[in-house]
C-alpha cells in the first residue's frame, strides 16, 4: 500500500505527516514548496466533497486495487472511512506519457452528504472547544497491485491534488524514484498481488495522462 500526506483538520495549520510509497517511507522532502503553500491555505472542513481529488502517476507496472483507495477522517471522538471512486480519464491539462499509469481518485457522489455531515460534526466539536483546534487528520491511502515485472532504471512516482472546483491538479510531491528511497523495492513489488485481468489489460496511452 502507499500513503499520501495527511492534513490536520485546521485551516491555518496544515500539518503534513510523512508520505509513504507502497510499503516504503519517504520523508516530507518529497513535498513541493507549492504544495506546502497550497495545503497551508486548504480548509478541509469547508471543502466541497465534489471538488476534492487525488491523482497518482506510477510506473505502468503498478496500479491501485479496485476499491483499494480510501479517505480517512479521524479525530479523538470519530473516525470515518470513505472508499474512493477511480477513473483513468486524465484531469484536464495533463499531457500523455509513455510507460506510466495515472489514476484519479474522487469522493463518490453517494458519499457527498456523509462527508458534509462529518465536516459539520468536526466544526461542532471545534465550536464546543471554544474555537480551538481539534486534533485530527485527513489522509488517503491505497492498496497497490502489480501488472507484469518491474523494468530496469528509474521507477518514477508523483502525486497530484485538487482542492477547489476552479483549481487544476497541482503537484503534491516531486517526482520520486522508488529505487532511490529503498533498497528493497524489488522485494516489496513481488509481495504485491497481481492486478485482476481487467486492470492488468489497461494500455498506456489511451486514457492515461501525466504532466511532463
């Protein structure tokens, strides 16, 4: 599995935990200055569910298992998990590339109201705490599967995020070479289950996109 950065449930204190790729840990140095700035201005309690999105670009030999991406919101008094919907349709403005798999994850329309209720519950907790920050986090993780064998050379992974309806996806992380952050990439990859046939048969270049 891999974990995307967690964001605290406060407007002016977007605390980022470490980002982990598959079962490998990468430091917060994987985040870009732009993403740090944008996350510092991101209010997860006010964000419209339909506006939130995460896109992950990985080597084409890797994909996310069906229903394997989840959003978790946690505080001291509640924990809600949302299974994200995925699409291979590229976000607007991203260019095609060879040898990569890009998947976009968003909130299911059937979960919009539940997420709005969770946001309201956390805002209520904050108001009952005299407006002080409520301890908690919003995080995304995904269970990966493999399609074929890893190629030699660089294994690039990059994560993008959208936080507003009028906003484009922005790079959340720099491009990460998995081989640079761990000597055990091959072992971790072989430990992943194979993707089901319908996911393994997706061809790069049809609807897969990434930024240069």
